[in-house]
C-alpha cells in the first residue's frame, strides 16, 4: 500500500511539473494519460472534453488504446458518466455488459474490462472526463479514485493555462498586425510628404541665397531655421521609410563580403571632429588582421554612426571607444562611453520604436536604436545594451554581433 501511495504522489508531482512547464497543452495531456496508466498499472487512459453543446465527449489525449477504439464514434454524454457530469467519479466493474456503457462490444474487442471516469471541473462546471481502463475486472479503491480525481483537477488547470496562452497569442497577433498596419500607414504618409518637403526646402534655400532679391539678416536667419526644421523632418521620414524596407528584406540585396575595419573607418569620418569639439577622445581599436563579413556596408555604417553619435551626445567628458572582438562563431563590435548612462528602468525599452528616454533631450526621432537593432538582426546578429559599462562602471556599452560565416546568418527574405 505504501509503495502505491508513493507512486501516486510521485505521479501527481510529475503531472504538476508538466502543467507548470511551458510545454504545449496537447503534450501535457498525453503525458498525463500515460502517467495515470502507469501509476495504476492499468491498460490505458483517455482524456475527453465536452463539446460546446455538452452532448458529446471528444477524445483529446489517450494512452494504451488502439486508434480504432479511440475513433470508434462519437462518445455521448450518456449514463456511463452521468455521475461524472454531476462532479463525482463513476466506476464500472463490467464494461462489456453494463448498460451505462455506450460501446460495450467495442470495449470487449479492445480488451477492456472495467472503467473509472472522473470529472474535470472548472469553476464548478464539468468540462471533460478522464477515464481509466483496465484489462481485468477491477474494484477501484477510494485511494485510486482520489488519485484519478486529483489528476483530473490538474488536467483542468492545464486546459485553463492552454486557453490563457491561446488568448495571449491571439492578443499578440492582433497587436503585431496593428503594428504592421501602423508601420505601413507611416511609410505611405512619409513617402507622400517627402517630395513636397524637398521642394519647399529648395525654394527656401533659393530665397535665403538671395536669388529672388536682397533680404535682411533677420529674414535670412528665419529662412535658415525653416530649412533646418525641414532637414529634421526629412530625417524622420528617412527613418520611417527604413522600417518597412528592412522588414521587407531589402538589405539582403545589398549584402556582399566587406572588410569590417573598412566599414568602421568610413563610419567614424567626421565623427572624430565632433568628439574633438566636445573635448572627447574617440578611440578606435581594430584587429591587425581585418575580419571580413557578409554585410551591407552602408547599413552597418548607419548602425555605427547612430551608436557613436549617441555616445558622443551623451558624454560630457572622457572618451568613446569603438573596438572589435573576435570570438569562435561571431564578431562583436563594441561602442562604449564614459557618459551619463541609461537608467535601469529604461534599458529594456531603449530598442522600442519611438522610445525616448528622460535624458534624450528634444532632438531625434526615437527610431535610431530600433532601426539599428533591425539592421543587425537582418545580418543574423544581435544588438544589446549595458549600463553602466561593465569594464569601467560608468557610461554605457552597446554591442552588436555578426556571424563569422555571414551567409548562414542571412535573412531569407
């Protein structure tokens, strides 16, 4: 008796662990049916759920039963589970002769002698039945009934978790579709705005340069302010158009084998002067043997310019370091600074579209980092942020990786 009790508790623990895992619900129910059969040393076990009209039981999981028996026909919510539908276990000693059993002849052919049905209850309502089958006539004991009922309770939890997960997936799909529609809308609007803004900027520049007649210094200053504002809008439009282009896999057509050292050297052109004007040191640490990667040179430069510009903008004194590290399967590019850093509560959100931190100021679109992340992922890599920088304890460090065999990391588009 002690051994049986231990076996029951061990089985309940295993089922509870499965229910609490991230496994798919069908796998949990199949595992449950198998565990119950083995714990009771029974012929088999099945889990059946009630149809929406509560008239038919639908086989959802089974163990130890032949396919033909499982598919023998619709199982009516009949007398064999009448008590189960009222929330009580039902034991049938002779399944081949008891009139409460719907498929007595099939049970005989399957080699089933006795049955035990336990209700699966959710918030007081029966949603299904777990049924145990024995090959020999068997009087089910109180402890066996208790064990099967507890398994049925765990099964209900598994089903509820499945419903919650399914609802979560539905909500996530809705949000993702909404996001895709929003991005498409933005790209259309951005594209339509681009041409008139460029035309307006050209006209303002033409007037500011005096081609339409002499203007005062005050008028020229106002015109130049308008030109700068249009520049900012055009930058926003470029960012908005980048998002759907990257997600559509356009980067794949730009990829070729390039020198990573060369890409970095091109990216820092001009930024060294910006750093120097702020009194910062921009240090570049490149390997002597330049690693070659399969990438879009233009897009990697875009990532580097964004990361280095941010580092310079948010660093008051000290330095910005760009370094390359080679690992076994990937190449890492690090951009570290001694700046103001990123608050801990903002770190998980800095790669979100349009996210702007408390320290970001007024400039920027809030898309730079999210676009950089998309570009790196399109190359088969990852972009992550750390603040403070682990090596110095201050500032921030942004690291993006690229696979050494870049062709394997290509976005299939």
